């Protein structure tokens, strides 16, 4: 799933000066993790965290800067969600001429995602999307592109990414998703693995935060083709362990490990 959304625009280096994303992280993402982990703390040297006593959406602890985690908020990369919906549920394909015109994105995917996060999880949503973005909406019954629908605005605080030129800003919405989550110290949702940003984010504090807490705070998702529903993929290591720096654990220990 992590490759679906941007498989069509992640190209190799071209004469125009573009750099393939894998060139930004190949051979460097792991070293970036090691260096940032050293600065942000580890399971043995980082801040000692207490386990949450009540809600499964709470982590009674702080990040490397002493800021309390806010597990009631989530920052969503709306372009990632809408395009993934178009690929998985609407069967859109950029090899198809009509789909190249309309694009993969459809607002209905964003709508279903936001409904799930608001009604099922009761989270406050901030949605990142390019400035003046237009996309199709299945609710209209046409392929006419429209701006952010009003019902989505009511469920989600829209954060618009400036439209910037230059290859270095080609993934500005990804960077904005990461930075917005950092400022809120909260979850963020995107199926991109952010391997380029783990290594190349220029702000040292944000890069260290991403390397240290990505496993806990980044949510992944999938679309059930049979029902058309949005579902989260949340992993099987408890948040309190991830917050403390645990990256791997023997599966047998998970059989009896506390969930909170």
C-alpha cells in the first residue's frame, strides 16, 4: 500500500534535475535513524514513561523535548487518502486516458476516512491538502472536479499547502503533514513510509522526532474492496512501548504484555 499513491510520480533522475526519492534515503535512512535516536533518546536513555491508566488513546508520557503526546488529534494527508481510494475502490489507473484527465483522487475517500476517525475514534482531524485543490467527488455523480466539499470541512480543519515550484518542494504536502503533526505532537496518517524525510528533513528537531516516534504516531490504513470501508492498520506493539523506544519485541512476549 505504501507504494500505491505515489508510484506514478516517483521517477528516476531526469535531465530537469529531479532526484528519485530512493536516492535520498538509500543507504542513509538507517544511519539517520541511529543518529536521531541518539539525540532524541532511547528505551534505556530516553525519558521514562508511565503507562496510561485509562484510555487506549492516551500515552502518559512526553517526547524528547518534554512535550506531552496528544493522542486525541490526527493530521491526515488528504491527497494520499483520496488517491488511494481512487486506485483501490474506483479502480482508477493512470494508464487509462480518462483517469489521467480526472486523476486518481476522489473526495469520497477523504469523506469516508474522516467519518471513521471522527465517529469511531472521536479524534480531532487536521487535513493537509494543496492550496486550491480540485478533485472529483462520487457524490456529484460526475467526473467534474470540485474544491473541498462543505461536509468534509465540517469534519476536518483544512490546512492548505502552498503551491510551490522547484523539485525540492515537489512533496511539500508530505513535509507539511510531518511538521503539523510535530507541532501538535500527535498522530499523523499517510501510507507513505517517509524514507526520504527520515534522512533529508532539514529541521534537526523535527527529523529526530520523526525517527524516534514514527512507529508510534504514524497511522497506516487500507480500503476493503468488498465493503468499500476505510480501516486502520495499527500494528501489535503497544503505544507505551513504542513511546519508550521499543522497536522490536519477541511475539511471545506480546501474548502477555499490557496493552496500556
